[in-house]
C-alpha cells in the first residue's frame, strides 16, 4: 500500500461515530418510529426538544446543535450573497450536473436507490433543494432557522442507511468500504461545491475568485455539520479540484442504477415544465455539463438540442453583462432567478416542508426496479401526528 492509498483506506472505512451510535441506540431500543414522529415537530434551531424524545437522540441533538467554532461568518455572508446573485444558475448546476455526477458513481447510485427509491428521485431533489435554500438564508445558523435541524436529521439518515446496508447484507464492505464513508462524504462535498462551480464556469457565468472561494467555504461548513472530518477536506479550490478529479476518476462508470436514476430525473423535469417543446432540453443540458462519456454511461438520450444548448454560454454571457452593468437589470434578473428557484422547489415539494426521517428499513424496490408510467409522480406524505 502506498503513502497516498493508506489515508484513503482509512477514509473508506470511517463513518460518522456520533450519528452511528445514536441510530444504533434508537434501533436497539425500538425507538425509531417514535423518534421520527416527534422530530416532525422539531424543525427550527433553538426550539425546545420534544417531550418523550429518547435520551440518545436528545444527547445527539444537543451535541450537534452548534456550527464549528472555526466558522468565518464574513465568508459565510459572502457565500450567501454569491448564492443570491447566482441562485437560478446554481439550481441548474445542482440539478443537471451535481445529481447526475452522483449517479455516474455506481456505488453512490446504489446508495441513493436504497434511501430514496429508484422510482421517485423527486424526493431526493426536493430534499436537496430545500436543504440548500435553508443554508443560504441570512439566519441559517441562528435561532428560528431550519438549516441546523435539517443537517442533524440528514446525518442520522445517512447513519441509518449505513446500518441497514451492512446488517442486511446488501453491501460488500471488503470491496467498497463503509457505506457513506468519509471518502464518499468528502466526494459528495466536492460534487455539490467544486463541481457546481465548474458547471457555472462551463455555462459562462461571471464569477469572482472571491465569490467562488466563499461558496466552496460554505460547503466546508456544511460538511462539518454533516459529520465530515474536515482535517481530510481540501482547504481551497485548487486542492478541491484535484480531490474531485481523483475521486471521480477512481470510481465513476456505468451502472443500471445510475442510468435508471438519470432517466427518472429527466422524466421528472419533463413533468415539471409545462408542455413538451422543451422536454429535450434537460438531457441536452446534462450531456453538455457532464460530457459525452458520462452521459452515455447514464444513457442520456441524444437530440438536436445537444447542439442548440452549446449556445447557452453566449446567451448567458449577454445576460451576465447586463447584470454587471445595470443595477436595474441586476435586480430584475436576480428577482427572476429567485422566482424560478421558488417555482422549481415548490413543484418538487408540492408546497410542503420536507422531513428527513430515519428509514426503518431499506426501500422495498432497493436495487433495480422496472419502469413506471410518468403519470405516477411522488407525492410528499401527509403529516403523521401519532
């Protein structure tokens, strides 16, 4: 084993000890259902913990209720402003670059299918979109915000998936390491940060180095809140890009789960956007942002839009120039971007708040499922009060 492989081996075996211990205690005591029910009413930072919450969960929520003490709040504010200035572009990059990038890593696609079902990726998209919106609020880390409770719940969701996959014999730990291991969590942090920035660059979006750095820094804070050991995380953009490239090169490839998840994603946006004229735009964007090799692995269909979409950077460059030179134009485009993001998120969530519950078992259709009609769309469940 080389010097570079040894630390990676450690990252492939490490999980998230606080979350893993909490989930283990909840399952051992048969308290998962009670925890999920009570936690539907715990959604804002600073809120009193629900009465009757199991002690293991109570201890975990108290210990993870604060951001890291090293956070630079000036950089976080710059990241928030960067997001506001580019929200529709970031949403596009998250939807059509980051999510398909997850699917192009076979073992990650398998993990996602275990937690969210191959049939309805809109749940995953809705949760991710809502999570980012919570993060970029001005009071994201203050009392009354929704980001910290969301991060706490996502850590437990990840821990539950780790537990199920290993205990139910659905995971080759000797070959793949621990499910949702530290290496994969860092890889995910890169996919939702550095690969978003690369997608924005490919789209021709005007960015300053300072804005890009602050956006990446915000995802370092997010990673810490999600249980990622930050001593192994790249500190800056250049190092992050090297890690991202190495991670993707090491693991990416074709898989049936990845292709099916991508197909569901394309179908989802065909349902969200009225009419059928622009339906081919989504696969064309995915192919443009990921490249032909990855798009072919994911079985992204080709169309004449593949050529048309290559003109997007030129068009966006004109809009970006207007925004740079005209305060009124900047306001109008920012407002349009905000409304577009709100429309997309509301379409995915059907106007409901997403709850990040601990899965009590793996999805029944875990693995590969047959195609389903496009009319069968995932609907957020009604609130349970029992």
